[in-house]
């Protein structure tokens, strides 16, 4: 194994110091007794999610996660990034105030901060995510996941479940920010941790939404088959309408990438019907994009471009991009670039370059791996008209936007 016995030995020492059995600890950290025993012996490799839950339960300040990170590090940017996140500690003022009250603070419902407070915090972070640096936001998100999970370990019953679900939503958004930072492996890791936290809190919906997130990564890798296969697992009838709608919409994008127009348009019709359902039973943070007034229409424009119907795509994206709120910088740039791409593909070079010039002013404000992907696509399309004066004018700006700053 590539995890030294010191990890398992430290976990055993913490458990025995707390006078707890393997079975008692396994229930607290949502891990089977047998698996935990093998980890203590060094026979099994723990996940980062389990290491963080153990840290939160035993109050070690992230020591176990750091041990795991150090032992599995190969000098990659991913390991270094995680060490930087763990080193930040608990940074929010709220967390600092609550931790200072002592271990018994969250034993009763009345002592708990309302979960709506965390929902509001997540909404604020998501707004910052529209123009903030993904790497910087990851540190804040990691802090919140650790803080809320630690609170949950001091609770029982419904308060514990609600906190774990809240932590899962921060972890899910951390997965998106990791993808935006170009760290695909970290994105998958954060998404897996989000699912673990949600399931520990009794919420099974996030496991299905995780398939939608993974399918987006496949889509940006131009893997149409995997995109469709992943979301098929999240389209069964037991899933909430919004998640089914997002999954169906992603399937449409996969079919468009494969050139299957009939299947794509059918899925778009289904997605619109599902996303129109008012799911009043879901009172937590909304999963999926929240800054696009008509998400299905925007995705329809995206799909029509992939299907070669460029003029129709441009018309739809012209209309829908104007409806995106001005503060949603990253969203405006991402779909705006797709709009410019549709105009360029339909031969409207002047219009495409005019749209591009407007967007290039914002690319530094919204650093993003997915946006860089769209910039590269646009640059390749405009490159077919490299002698055009308007194209010569914008290509230096496109080259700058493609650089990983």
C-alpha cells in the first residue's frame, strides 16, 4: 500500500484515547467496521473524505487528512493545492466564534445556527464565483466543509443530518470550482466527498446529481458516449424533477455532440417539462446553474451549434445571452463565447468579432478552464478567416485569454 502504517496507527491511537470501539467510531464517520479495521492495520487506503470526517470527529485540526495527503503526494499540483487548502484552517468569523464556545455547544437544537445561514453563505460564495478566482474560492469552500462537518459530529438526529447535507452542498460547489481551475481529478474527488456527506445526512439526491457533474467533464472532453451513459443513471423516476431535468439536458448535449439530432431534440423537450416542475419539497440550496433565466433555451442554442444549425443557434443565443444578469460574469462570458462561435460558423465574421471584443474585456475577471476551452474553439473557427481585418484584431486577445494565468 502507498499509505504508511502511521495513518492507521494514528487513527487507532485517537480511537483508543477516546475509549471507543471500532463499531462506535464507524457509525460516527459513516464507514463500515471491517473497512475501518483494515485501514487501522494499513491494509486499506482511506479516502480524503473519510480522513476529513475522522479529523472532524476527533477534533485533530486536519492532521489525518494532511498525513494522507503527504503519503500519497507525488509532487503534483493537485496534492500541493490540497495542502494549501488544509493549511488555511477555519477561516470564517462564524466558525471561529462557534468553535470558541466549546464541545457541547451543539448538543441541542436551540444552540445550532440555522442551516439557512449556511445556505445564504453558499449563495454568496456562488455569486463571488462568477468573477472570483476558482483556486482562491476553493480555500473558503474547504474551510466551510470542514467547519460544518465538525459541527455535525457534535450533534444527533435531525440537526446532524441537516448539517451534513449543508456541508455536501459546499463540497459539490468546490467540485465545480476545481473544474474551473482546471483540476479535473480534484473536481471528481470533491464531488465524491459531496456524495458521501449527503448520504451520511440521509440525502440520496446528490449521488444522482454527481452523475450530471461527471457528465459535464466528459462533455468538455468531447466524449459523447460517456456523457450520455453517465446521465442515464440519473434519469430514473425516483429522482427529483430538477435533477432529472438537468440530467436530461446534459444527455441532449451528449447526443448533439454525437450528431444525433432526433435524440437531442427529444431530450430537450423532456428537460423543459421536467425543469418547469416547481419542486416545493426541496428547501435547500438549488443544484445546478442559477444565473440563467431560461437554461433549456441556452442549452438548445449550444446543441444546435454542435448539430451544425449555426444560424438558429446564433439567434437563440443572441436572445438568451442578453437575459443573463450583469453580475454573472463567468456565465455571460461562457455562453457569450458560444454565441460568437455560432455567428462565426454561420459566416457572420464581423458580428462574431464584435461579440468577441466585448467578451475579451471580462476574461481576466473570470478565469476559467471551461472558458478557455470555449476560447480555443472560437480561435480555431476564426482562424479559418485569419486574413479578415476584424479577425486579425481580436486574435491577440484570444491568445491572451487562452493562456492559463
